[in-house]
């Protein structure tokens, strides 16, 4: 079957006054998408822990060699480097700030929107593409994820482009070499964004879909050696270099962070198997209210000339949701690779809503903006006010020490250039078993034991920190203040709901 010959998707003419507008020509539509995402990108503070952590990794890399991800100066191999590289490029050009710290997710969101818009425009026509992009852009899950500094949206965008590039290559029985190369290049970027799922997820979406049509020869042709060489040239050098520098890298990144993490149950965020089945409609309100209409239209096409196209969209959603439903650990952003086909199906219903589609757009815009504005006014987890106070009152030469908590955004906002001492019970045997900030630093310390001894201090040595002839600023959650009992001369300088700043004067013991 030749996808390029599929007739345009039938859509109602009710929203045609908008979708026929020249503003929805590709260049203008994608420019509008970029402006929509960028307008509020730097509006709110970085949130702890994720945004503070990932933003600070990129900043530390920028101050380092630009290749090794660094968490408080220690090699951090939970994730590959693509998002950090994008953020580093933005920070180099525009400075270290909360806007540039979110360039990675912005790029992922824009790539997702551009990929689905151009694909739908080719396969179903301009109006269907405009409706799909409108639904996607005004879906809160997409909008907020495109402004949240973690890897999920970048992964979702690269995987969406990868799947659509492979499908574009497979439009004919003898795939175009150009599109095979493009598809494998995006596969490499997906791997650099998150790891092996950059290969696995496109394979489980496109492969079974083609095999269900009896097109096994097309599957084999997509494995063109030229494309695989392009993938290797783009994706592999960083992994090889890290293994050469840190001999335990492959075991940690490939075995532990992929296979063990997938099958083990001791990680945080355990949820039941139906978690994403409920979550995806909830996070795509208000558009998901029209899901029954979208399913009705898709059902009508089950035996029509577009049946394989609709089968792709449906299988894409089912395979991604099913894959991430298998492990017990489930994070909200994991399901983002399914949101583009999900919004495409919802756009079928939107095209038939008559006057209701305008109201849905208005509600969607509000649902996107309200949480971002609220978090800008009342951020629930941010050390930014404390960082501002400390930057104003600290004296050159003073030490900064984290007590049983890490506020990565404090280092980010103060643009500190040295790793900070983190005091915790590092001898606790449960640390390697719990997926939290302690395990992250503990694991990172395995790759640089010398630095780890300098920055990861046991609780019992807190008193020694005040005997170096320098004033010490202890940064801690108010609940952790008992750790400082017995230290003479300390004074509380600042406190809010997130952190307390306690100063110990300079002395010699």
C-alpha cells in the first residue's frame, strides 16, 4: 500500500475560516508554535528537584569539558547528553538563566509539533494539519512539558520525528534512501536524548505496523547499511568516549539504568498498570472530552481506504502506553511519545465540533497558561529567594554546605563555580536501594572517588567544617536543623518554607 496516495482526511468545513488562513502555511504555523512556547519559557523559577538538577548539570558541563555530565562536579550518567548540549548552547549565547535552562524541552516540543504538522499536511491535507497542530499546542500536557526542564519532552519530540521519518520512508515498497538516512539520524538523536528507547520504541511502533500489512521486505530495506552507519556516526562517539574515560560506564548506563531499572520494583513512583490509561485523557483536557467522537470517526475508517493510516495512529498510542505500563515505576512524562498521534485523533473530533471548537481552544489556552502563571507567582519548590539572599550577604571565601538535602537551583542561580560539600549519612546501606538524590550522588561518586571524598561528608564530621578558619553557610531544610545541634555560635540568617540559611562564624579548633 502506498501511503502517499491516500486521499485527504475528510474534515468539517466549520473551522475552515481559521485553518484556511495563510497563517497556517508551514512556515507561519511553525513560527507561531515557537513563539507560543517561548513566550512563557523563562517566566517561572526552576522547580526542585528535577529542573534544578538538570539545569545545573548543563551549567556544570558548560564550565567543564562540555562532554561529561556533572552533578555537583561528579560524573552523572543517569541520562545521555543531548538536552545538556542544547541548554549549554543557549547558555553560551544568552547567559545562564531559567530561560536557557529550558531550551532542551522547547526544542523537543517544537520538533514534535513540526513533525506531526508536516506529516499530516502531506497525508491528510492542510486543514487537517492545522487542526492537529492547534489541538497539540493547546493541550496542557504538551505545553507544560515543553517548558519543564527535564528530558521527557525532548525524548518525545525526537521519537515522534523518528517514527514519522520511518513511515515517510516506507511510503513505497522501495524506501527512499534520503528518508532512511533522516530516520536513522533522528534515531541517533533519540538515543542521545534518553538511551536505548530511542531504538526500541520506533521499532515497536513501525515494525509491527508494517508486518501487519505483510510488508516484511520494507522492514528489511529500512535497515539499510547507509542509515545504520549514519546512526553510528552520530550516536556512538559519546558513548565510546565515556567508556574510555570511565570503565564502568557501559555497565552502569546500559545494564543498570535500562534493564535493571525496567524490571526492578525498588524505584520511586510505583503506580498500577492502568496509570497511563487514566492519565493520558486527564492531561489532555479539554480536547479529550471529544474522545468518543474521535473513536467513532476512527472506527468508521477501519475498513476504508485510510485503515492502515488509522491503524498506525492507534497502534502508536497502544504500543507506547503498553510499553511504559509494564514496569512498576511510572513517571508522568514517560508517555509523551504517544501524545502526537493522540492529539491527531482528537483533532478529527475537533474538526466536527462546529462552534464548540472555538470554546475548546479558549479553554485549552487557559489550561496551558494558568498553571505556568500560578507557578511563577507561587513556586512550590524553589530555592531562588534563598539564593538571592545568600548571594547578597555571603563574603568571598565563605563556605557553603548542604545538610542532608541538595538545592541544585541555589548553585544555579548563584552561578557557583565549585562543587559544594553535601553532608549526609553516606554509609547507610539503603542508599543504593532508593531512587533519590542521595543515590544519584552516591552513584556519581563511583566514577570519581577522589572528588567524592572531598564533597560527600558524613554526618559525624559536621563539626569539622566550622574549624577551617572560614565562615560556613549551612543550607538545609528547616526539618534538618537538629543535625547542627552542639555547634557553637551559629545564627539563622534566612528561612522560608523550603530552606534555612544558618551561618557559623570563622574559627580555628
